[in-house]
């Protein structure tokens, strides 16, 4: 991802809801319980980890049992220390006390709770980037690092890239929050975008990445960052072993499915913002001016643009909001047509009480057309008919806005062909329209129209328009 281009807007739960989610995550709740369990006799090693002798008691305090109980207790303790829930008092003696941030979990604001949770996430992410050290312990009980092919920075970058792609998929307008198959997610960071059929070497890299991600997502789930359906254990069995039950080879979910939780979406956005990315969230513009709203939602998907606009309108009286939107929609710059389109869409959400604001701009060259459209759609009386020049100007402005919003889409192609079909002599008249985008719109119509004869007429009209404009 490039940090210069904005990411799609996301819809976040309220901070109060997210804070409740954070407090209920298994890992943070265990860390808090251990922080309250710790006392004068609790001892830590030089790294702040709970000494081995006290891990069984810690696991018992958490109600954990089984082979992983000590490891889970140790992880919860590390989170407690890193998140400020526990503070080491004397490093030499290994004594601890409750950290200042422990009280925030019960008496702090939602933002305070989320800040503690984010600290816990960073601990887990750091742990997830460390490879499995099993099998690397030598006869003396030491880890043989020479046998470890590990690039810490590269591993962290790989996981960040995967989570960034998962964020993009989670923020999608079509299927927000839908689970992503693990093979597709791994391939998104391994397979080059310009590669047609992946080579065997690339497919092997994808398979290796899936196994790494399977371990990493299992670690990220207890902190509430992801919801994860692990890879089916039967897929990792020896090829000559008989499966315990019949398997469906077409079931992609067997290869793992993952999605960011609402809490994970919040956390990932916070990390992206800290890293310098433009990562908008619906509601960011609610307290800004109309100019910021129209410019900010210019490239939003339709659903996100409407949700942002609705929040903006909720904070304002309808008539004042309409006047502010109309004033912000004026302009002859390249972004003005799309601003006017967003303004028209915003005004469609405003009630009849905004009518005076629309009547005030009926004679405005840039706004008079959209004002007539709004008034007619709302059943207003005594709406003056637009002049032919205004109709053509509004047509150019509308197509220019659609070009900026959608590019050469099928919807725009249909609009272009409809305009040429409905208006006899359209191109003979439209090239004269005094609009900065006239020539560009006509050139686009020449590209988009499927009829070669009509497309040629559009290109000729574009040439006349450009010559008239002195270009």
C-alpha cells in the first residue's frame, strides 16, 4: 500500500462498544486478572516475565488447565507488563506492583481502555513475528540461533502487509467484514500483480505463508483482533494417512478463513494512522464545514458517502445546511463538478424546509440547474423552466462529475449513449457550452460511445470546443 493514497473509509463501532469488546477479550481480561492477582510474593525474571515456579499458580488463578496452561498464563503476564497493568518495582529483587493503567480498565474512559488494548495488541503482534523455536534447543538447553533463518524486520513487514490487505478487504463496500480465505490473503502478498499463472515456486511460497499465517492468526484471535477459522488439521496430515472422515476438496473454508473484528478494524486503522497512512472513517467529517464534506467524500463509495453525509446533516438545521452545501459547491476548478454532484446527493437527504436555499440560487449559472432539479423532485410550484444553455451546461457538469467519480464505467457509457440519442443535434450545440470541462467531456463521449459515427461526431465537437477555449 502507498501511504500517499487514501484508503477506503471504514465504519467503526462507537468507542464505548469497542471498549466493552476490548475488556471482554480473553487475553486482556486474563492480563487484568493476573495484575490483580499479583502480590508481594510475586517474582519476575530479568525480562519482566513471571518466574517459572509461579506459572502454575498463575494458570490456576486464571482457571487454565492442560498442556498450554503455563504458556497462556505467561503470555497474559507479558501483556499485563507491556500494557502497564503491572509495574516492576525492583529489577534486582524481581518485585512488582499494580501499574497505573490497571485502574483505567474500570475507571477510565473508552479511549483509555482502547489505548491499553492497543498496547496489548502490539505485544501480540511482536510475539507473532517470532518464529517457532521448538526443535532449535541444543543439548545444553540453549536456542541455536545459527540454525534459525529469521529476519525480524522482514517478518514484521510481512505480517503488516497481510493485515493491511485484510483491512482493505474488510473495508470494502460490497462485502464489509466478510471472511477472507487464507489462500487468497496469502497470495495477495506473495503473487506479483502482473503474474498470470503462478509458478510452482510461487505456489510453494503461498503454501508456506499460509502455514505461518495460521500460527499468527491463532495468536491474534485471543486479543480480539481477528475472527479466525483455522486450517483443517486433516490437510496437514501425511499424504498416505487415511482421513478420519470424508472431506470436501471444494470447501475453501478448510484452508482457513479470517476477518478483522470490529475491534480489529479499529486497531488496524489506528496503526495505519500512526504509520502515516490516510485512513478515513465515516464520521470524521461530521464537525467540518461543507467544503470539507464535499471534497472529503468525493472518492468515497456511494454507501460510505451517504453515511458520512447523514452524520453531517444530523448536526445542522436543514435550511442552514443547504445554504452551506450550495456555497461550497461553487467553483470552476477540476474538482467542482464532482463537488456539485455530491452536493446534489446531499441535498436529496434534506427535507422541504430547505426550499428557500434552492430558490435563492435559481439564477446562479453553476447551481441553477441542480436547484431546478431539486425543486421539481420535491413538488415545488412556480419553478422556472431552464434555458437551453443551462440544460447543456448541467449536462456537461453531470458527465464531468461522473467521469471523476467512476471513470469509464458501463453506467456512464449508458448515460452518454442516452444523451446522444435523446437530443437531436446534440453535438452541434454542446461544444459551445462555456464550461471548463466541455472539451474533456466530449472527448470522453467519443471514447465511450459504441456507435463509430456518433463517436466521430463527439470527437469533432471536442476539437471545436478546445479551439474555442484557446487550447
